[in-house]
C-alpha cells in the first residue's frame, strides 16, 4: 500500500469515526479517492480496530479482521487474549514471537512446546539453543531474527495441530509476515513447511531449494528438536541456512528446482544423512518438550 492510499483511507476512517459516513469531494477527485479506498481493501482497518475492538477480535475476530490489525503491538494484544480456538483452554502462555520486528529473516516453527508454553517465548530450551547456534553460524544473531510459530498456543501433549486450529490461528502468522516483510522465511520442520506451502510433500523433497510464500522467498529445513534426535541432519540444515544467507545477501532469491545435494546422495543413509529408513514422521511434531 502506498503512503497516499494509507493517508486517504486513514482520513476517511477518521471522518467515519466522527459520525460522517458521507463526504463531498471537489469535482474530479471523487473517483480517484473512491478507487483509492476501494483498492485499499479491508486489511487496513487496523488503526480504527486497535484499542477499540481488541477484546472482541480476541473472542471472535474474523480472518480479515485479524489481517487488518495495523501494527505488531496491536496484533500481539489480540493474540495474547485470543480464545478463537480450543487451545486457549489448555495453554499457559500465548507464544507470539521473539526477535526484531524489522528482521530480514523470519523463522517459523510448528507450535509451542512445553518450554515455550511456560515462558511465552518461541524456540527456547535445548532446541532453541541449537537454533541460536545454527543461525549465528551463518551470521544471523537471534536478536536480529524474527521467530514465531504457525500456532500461538501449545496443543496438549504436543499432538499435531488440528485443521480448525490452523485455520483459526494462521492469520496471526500471516499478518506477522506482512508486517515484518522479511527478505527470507525459514520454515523449520515438516508441519510448518507443509502448512505454509499448502502441500503434503516430505521435508526431504521440500528442503534444499527456494520456494515462494505470499511472494516471499522461503527455505525449508529440519526442526532443531529433530536435530537433537538426529545429529546427522545438522549438516543439511546448515546448508539450508546458508541458502537463506545467500538470499539475504542478494545472491539468490528466485524459486529454484529441487536439486539432490550431496547430503541426500545415496550412501546407505536416510534423508539428509539421517539413519537408513528414517521417516519424515520422525520430524513431525519437532517441538522441544
Ligand atoms: S492457537 Fe491461535 S487461534 Fe487458537 S487460541 Fe491460541 S492464539 Fe487463538
């Protein structure tokens, strides 16, 4: 959205809030102004929404309303009070995000685990520390990266998220993405990758190349919790993060065809150098605790 459109829409919403549902414009400018407002769409109601309707949005906000929240603080406010799916009943804390809201790298995991549910922060505990080291190894200090999950509340017992929970919660992640506008997204684990890409392909098939999600380059790799169980997958993960590094550096950004890397070459081993016969199911639910 251009600044001009934003200004027009904000002005019109302000007039409407003051009880002026209609307004008269000088000849010649009416059509242009109306077009600006029309094409601005419903996603920019956030300024009016925030503070006034946060409680209602948290209870029953629609997808479009969540996508219309104007800024990260407002989005967090709604998420942290959210009861829009059944997971609110069993969570300890909503796990909204960690890191820089202007980050060039946005990391997405599946859903909070026990440590995250307890602390309210994504990717903590042993898996989080491993993630920190991996990111740092390619020049991304954690503080410079935006980290979140597809789901903001922990599924009981770390079970896989249900379709209605994903449907209810995914607008938060999508709006986070729109607000951060990263140079690259890194999806950790099968579930996050399949959710973002809308497919059921295996992680082995998805990793090692650049995808697009909502117009943003996306790289898929193993979840750090899976690396704790399968250290042999650390090397291909590092290769994936190097790919993300190259995208940030402007060396690579277009979707690329799948290439079988040396880590996947047959040598009596499973995906990414893992144990023979390893299944992607091992990576599903890759949460810490
Ligand atoms: S998982 Fe998402 S939609 Fe469900 S209660 Fe938590 S924040 Fe709301």
